[in-house]
């Protein structure tokens, strides 16, 4: 690995940014990138679950990455998720990401059909082969992909010298320890479930990639600071508060990402709505959205008072 440090810290899973008519918005994508960079994040993870990638065509995904790189290229770490149901689309996205100069590409396993491990390895290696020399991160999210990373599959993938880490979104923190033991000292494991960032870091994760980081980056950056300082008591207090905030974001009729986008709008960062079939926020959700916004503001003032809360 060229530089392990570039992956160590808070890496928000980047949100899809749309115009009011639902088309991809380069301007709003650039604005969200600047917002996150201003909050001190380590990098961004573009085109994953939070980026609504499964509801976008390859051209849209490439346009989003291009807009992110216009702002972030060479300044923070950029990881591009490039998996698609079509292997040729995946290879196109991987080759494009390499042209854009990303730090790494990532991919979930093939979804829908339950494939054997050798077929999953073949899929991932084919994607990696379309971006020679680019570091590759396995995305383990069994609750959505329908297939889990196993020790035998990871050992097979480690034969590919570009494989440098795992974005682990399975819930057992023991998985993080397992991947570290198999991968070795230089192998990177990212904690995926936001509700257990502290637990994941204690179990050996170098950092995290998460879907709620982007709406309240100040709190996750502060959590990482507390962990590095060894103040685990305060870190636990903040993690518990974050879990309360996450529960609030998930408590509406609208999908969590639809709620997040409403909170971001209140923070002065308009990224449009979530793309259907993700449910939009309803009028009945408005009071909950307002409470989520107020709770995040209050939590930033309590735990990260040096951070400026951007208000509409």
C-alpha cells in the first residue's frame, strides 16, 4: 500500500445531488463536496449506497464523480464505488475512476443471483483489472447485497495485489477483527455501521465510511478526535448521542436519505430529493425532520462547539 494514512479517519458516504427536476446536479455536487471538506473530513466515498448508485445509469455516476473530483481531487481521499449489475458497466466505471485520479475503487459483490465464491472473486478481479494500479476495497454489506464476505473469499482476493482493504458494513464487530487478522498489519478495515463506530475502531478499524456522516460531519470528526486522544468515556457518550440522532433520522415515513437531505437543506446545503423508489418526506414528517435538525444543531454545540453550524 502506498500510504495507509490517507484512509484513516472520517470518510462520509457521499449523497446523490439532484436538481429540482431530478437530474444529476454538478453544481450541488460540488457544493456538498466543499461543505464536507470545510468540516475536516478525511475523504469521501462516492457512488455507494448513500449515493443511490443502484438507481443511476453509468453516465450519471461518472458525472457525479467528475464533479466531486473538480473540488476534491488531490486535496482529500476519494474512493469511488464502481460496482453495477452489468460487469461491463462496472469496468467502464472503474476505468473512468482511474482516469479521474481517485485514490481507490470499491465494489459490492454481485447482487440478486446467489453466486459461488469463485464467481464473486472473478467479478471483483475483473473490475480491478479495468483500473490497473488502483487500490481496490471490498465492500461487505451482506444485509443488502445478499452475500457475505468470508475468510476464504478474502484470502482468495488477497492474491490480487491491488486489494488493500474492506469496507465492513456487517453488524458483528468481530468481523473487523477477522479481516484484520487475515489481511495483516497493512490491511485497512473501514467500520460501516455508524451506530458502532466506536466499537469498530476499538476492534481495529482504521476509520469509517458511513451514511450519516455527511449530515453531521462535525460530530463524527469529533468522535474520531476523542478516540485518538484516548478519551473513551466521552467518546462513548458521543456515540450514544449519535445513535439517538440516527434513530430520529430513521423514524419518518420518508427514507432516511430523504430525511437527511431535508436536514442538509436546513443547514444551507441543497442536494435535491432522494430518487424514487426511495420514499420522499411527507407533510406528516415535517415535525420530526425539524426535531432532527434541532437535535443535530444542539449536539454539535454540546460536543463540537468550535464547529460552525451552517443555518439556512
